[in-house]
C-alpha cells in the first residue's frame, strides 16, 4: 500500500511498527490513553475496545492497513477474557458493568501482548496482506480555541468489515465528526459506539441507509438510558460517512457538515438541521416544542440552536436523533471529502476552505499525497480530509 509501505514490503513496514511500539511501551503507565467517564455495559464493550485500541496504536503511527486486523484480534481476545476472567477487565457483578479504567488497562495490556507476539518473524509472516484497494489518506485535526475542554470528537475507521469480522468481499471505510455541546459526554459516547451499532445492525451491510438510521436511533436511545443512571449530560451533532461499493453514504443530525470536492467544485451533502428550516420548525411545534429567538438566533425552547441531535434528554422528543441520509455515487471525479463542525463552516466559506486545503497540499505534498483508489475497473482519486474545530 502506498501510504504504509512505499516499497511494497508490507511485512517490513509492519515489523518496524511492532519493534517501535514495543520499545515505547511503559508497563507502569496507568493511564496511557483517555478513558470514558461512564461504566461500560456488556452491549457496549466492543465499541470501547475499538476506541481504546485505536487511541493506543495510533500513538506509534500504526499503519492504516494493519489497524483493522489488530483491532479485530484485540476484540476477540478481550471478549474471551471478559468471559473467563471478568474481574481482570473491571467487571462489577452488582452493577453488571465494567469500570472504564480497569477495562482500558486490560485492553492496552492485551495490545502490548499481541504486538510483542509479532516480534516473532514466524508469526509476523502470517499477517494478511493489505487490502487490494488502497485505503484513503486522512488528515484530521481540531482546536478548542478559548473553550476549557474540547467537546468535539472525530472517528477514522479503515476497513470496517475486517474490524467486526463481517464476511463481505467489499471494503468499507467510516469517517465521522461529532460536535458536542453542554459537555463532551454525548460526543464521546457517539465516537465509541455509533459505528458499533452500525456494524451490528441487522440491516448492515445489505441496506446501508437503513443501517445508518438504525445506528443513530440506537445510539440516541442508549445514551439517554445511560444518562438516567450514570449522570451523563449534553448532546452532540453528528455527521457520519460510509464509503462502500462505489457509493458514499452520509447521515447527519444537527449543523455539522459534509462537502464533496469534485474538480474544484464543492457539492454540499448536508442540509443542516437549524431553525431557519421551516420543515424543522413545524416538526418541533407539532411535537409540542417552542421555537423562539434568543441571543440573536432562533432556538428550541429558547436554548438549543439545532433541531436534531443525539442526547439532549430534556429536549426530547422535539430534538430528535433521527438522521437525514443521502447516498451519492462515486464516479472518479472526487478529490476530497470534508467533514467539519460549524466552528469551521460558520467562519469560512467553501471557497476559502478549499484555498486553505490546496495551500496545505502545496506546502506539504508528501503528507497530503492523493491516492489512486481502484474500484473494479475505475480509478477514483480521493483525499479524505476530516477537520473539526470547536466553536469560538
């Protein structure tokens, strides 16, 4: 793969990663990655494993083509460990949940163990080669500006099917941005679990649009239930994209955005859920809510500036977690997919965003190499760029 092993020697690239990773391991570090503020149920454990594993692997620049295999392996071994030695994973029998700190330590310990195994060349040689279709290259970043805490989150999941062990010949890539408000709890929860509920949906992968809707509603319902027992708060917008079988699926709630750049033309994929939309205002009023002006803008019940979101328990059912979904074919003229919060799009026009991106590519061409992605007999040039900025 071009982005992982320029000389085609993927085993050499993997070997270098494992050597560097193991050399940097600090077995006495009790908090090598950030942990969730909530206890984890049995139903949520896969999402938590993925979140912790990727945080940990990416500290040492794990090759994108290797991530899915390692994450899947960690999922299998931690699930087995939870059955055989639940206390070692932080299981609390009285509450039937896992403490996030103890579970995180079990997961990172397992990652250390697995990576150490692959220092053995005989085991290394058994690793599967990278997918035949190169994975898109990602640039991601964020800034909290004057906020005390960063409430936004983004997710990059290459090869979703390999991570979840889904038997399907196609390669699926998932990218998402979550813009939290009134706290980071909802954004953190979505960043760990929305893709889990997508992959676990009975409609996936045969009906991606229905599966995305199912995943949003499940995530919203599960977060609301959790907030009633574990004092989680706040809400989040969400824009999630799935690239599968030469199609781009976009699902969103709230005012974060997705834009597809095609030969210098910007295609807006999202119609933001703000209160300038008359259909959203009418829907809220029919549900018994009030839309009124406050601080110079229209808000739900005079407080919330978006009409749809995950979480925001006290505004349900007026502020729904049901997404709008769009599917567009990929025809080979795509250059970028941009996902961004309103903290970026409120201050920069699409043309200005493009200027910034092209300037960065010119300034750092090696970092932003555009990949040639093959779908059957077609070639599609795509640079996936995910940008998230906290509001000023």
